[in-house]
C-alpha cells in the first residue's frame, strides 16, 4: 500500500469519515463503502455503510487489492448526511393534511407543494425525472427550481402540467435535499 493511501486512510479513521475502497479495476464503479476501523500493510478493516447511511457489517480488504481510495466526495458526503440524520430522513412520514381531500389532482399537488415549499421528485412522460420546488404554476404550466441528487441547484425549468406522469412527495431523497437546503440557509 502506498504512503498516500495509508495517510488518507489514517485521516479518515481519525476523523471518523467514510471512504470508498475500489478493488476491481475492470469494474471501477463497484466499491466498498465505510468507516476505517483499522489498517495495516496487509488489511483494511471497514465498518460497512450502505448508500442509505445504515451500518451493515464489517469487511476486511487486502491492501494489495486496493487501487483507489475516495474520501470526502459528493457521494460520500451525501451518505454521511443520511447517516447523521437518520430520524429526519427515514423517520415516520406523516401524510400532509390535504391528502384527505376527496379529489386530488397532480396540478393541485404541485400547487400544495409550492405553498409549503416542498421539494418533489416528478416523473415526466418523456422519461426524464427531476427533483424540484415549484415556484410558479399556471393553468397549463409550472416553473420548478431544480436540484441534483446532492441538493445542488440545477437550474430553473418550465414544464407542461400534462407532461407530468407522477409525483413523489417526501421520500428519503427529497427529505435529504430539503435538509441540505435548510443547512445551507442556516450557514448564511
């Protein structure tokens, strides 16, 4: 194991930060994700964390197999956010009061989300999916401030109401985005 990898692993261990270990160069998108429990010239022991931020076991990896270590990237920070805020992201989801209304349509749901400033995940008939907060709605269109999966602003888009196939309200990803937005707002 190289000195830089050992240094990064030690920094992650001391800082109690998640890393990814890549061991298969023919499939670089596959990796082990977790906290470094210990490491030496032969083995790295990880307390494994899944993409939802839940700890799910220990894994020992031979150091000779490691070809790349990732630390503090957007993906890892997103997993850490979920792990550090399990109750807020995975806690019991209450249905909004208006869900009991007799006849609820997609435009009405978009209108309610705009009033409450909730982030939605919506699917369109074109096959594109978006995270967004509705900022304006008319009889046949709406404007959404869009975000990527990490809660970063991804532009403003106009959509036709008829192009929306389905809407997801308050799932783990939209709650994580809302949490990130609230945290950024507090930092200002």
